[in-house]
C-alpha cells in the first residue's frame, strides 16, 4: 500500500450529501477531496450511486477526465466511463466501492488485470440491516396474509382467516457473512430456529452449522430458505430443481444474494407446482426483470427491484466506512473489506 506521499487527491465519483463530504474532508489535511456534483448524475433516490450520467459539454468532460487523471483515491467507480477507468485514472491506488457485491464487476471489467496495483474495498456490512429487515418483512407478509389483507381492503371484503407465526419455524441460511449473520440475529429475535451453511464455519450465528458439502442434509429442515451468498463460479445456480425438491412442501424462499445463484426456471416451476408456498425476491437472473417473466404475475411472489439493500441512511454508513478506511490508509494499516479478486468477495 502506497502511503509515502504527502498529499492525496480523493475524487468522489457519485453523489453524496454535503455533510458527508465535509466529514471526509475533516479526516486529514493531507487529503485534497474533490467533489463536483455538477459533473455527476443526479440521484433518482437516496443513495443512488448509479444515477444516469449528466450530459456534459466537451469542456466539462475534459475537466472531469483531468480530475480522474489526478486522482489517487476514488470513492466509487466511475460507472459511466467504466470501460476506460484504468486508462483515465492511472494513478489510482485504491477504490472504495459503494456495493458489497463487486467481485463479478471487477472480474468482468478485468480491473484486477488492468489495475494490478489498485486496492478495491467493498461496502460489505453497510447493507446488512436493511437486507435483514427485508427478509423479516417478507416473512411477516407471507405468514400474516398481508397480500390478502390488501386485496380484501381494495374489494371492501370482510372475511376472517387464520395466518401463522414465525416462532419455532426453522430458517436455513446459505451464506453466513455479515448479511447472513444479521438475518440470523433478527430471525432469532422472532423466535425462529436458525441453521446455516457457508464456506467458512460460523457456528455462533446459527443454532446448527452445516458444511457447504452437506447442504442436501440441511434443506429438508428448512421452513424458510434464505440466500445471502456472493455470486462466484462456485455459487452460480447452486440452488436448482434438486435443491428445491429437498425442501419441505410449502417452504418459503427468499433471495437477497444475486439472481444467478438460482436456476430461475427451476424456481418458477417450484412455485407453480406448489412445492414452494411463495418467494420474496430482490434479485433476478436478468435485471430489470423482463416484462414477460411469469414471476410478475404470481400472487405468492414478492418482486423487489434490487432495492432491499437501499436505505436513506446508506450514504451515512458508507461514509463511516470510507472515513475509517481513509484513516487506515494514511496510517499504513490494513483496510477493511479488501476484495480478493480470485475469490470474488
């Protein structure tokens, strides 16, 4: 890690609120923090880090590219110019991402090869609570008949019914990192029994841990199956027809990982056949979800537009992480959340 320079140019490449920019500037006098919102895309919602690019004049584009060329540290990838990033920012030695799941993106863009001296740090942990709350929300909606309540209200229809509750149900987690651990914590607070699997043992997060090769032994015990793993060659389509068939009849399925972790046609068939009672999906094999996908019209499926992780507090949390990492970088200490390009997380 290069920390011998006297001053560092830090370029903010996606929108942040002014108070967060000021927090970054207060870290150290050696940081020259450059923030030009007039050259960035306008956010469509809180913590929108992939806003459509602004139409720049040739002079503005040249100014932005000059700033990229002078940068030592980037806050976020310059997504509008992602193809040219290594060439536009040859001096960058560290990029702090705003997403946890950047492994596939870095590999696809060959940044690990084209920027071999650059460190990439993820936003791992920033989205854990919003995602965990999304999981609990979908479970409560399913078990308490929320969609029925909404439909009956729309139709002015009064008919009593019985829902069920989460206490004593078993949740199976595939992935026990920060997100999975937070999901487990909230599920336990609801009285659920939590079992799980991961590449690395994490027996503290769950009531029972299964090795990844023992996934088939875990699935028959899962009233709810939740995916939180990163998308890697090892996890691609790891859940398909065989795995769905091992679940108890009427199990509920939640995916907050990546769409490619699941064999989507097999998921659709499991929902159609009644093997699964429903699904809460935030991610899909193709995004945006095509208009012709059967998932849109399934009444027992919650379709979320990859927004379960997004919170109006996200920029605050990412800035917390960035500020801490800046202090570590200047002190020559190991950074948090360093991406391993080979493992892709």
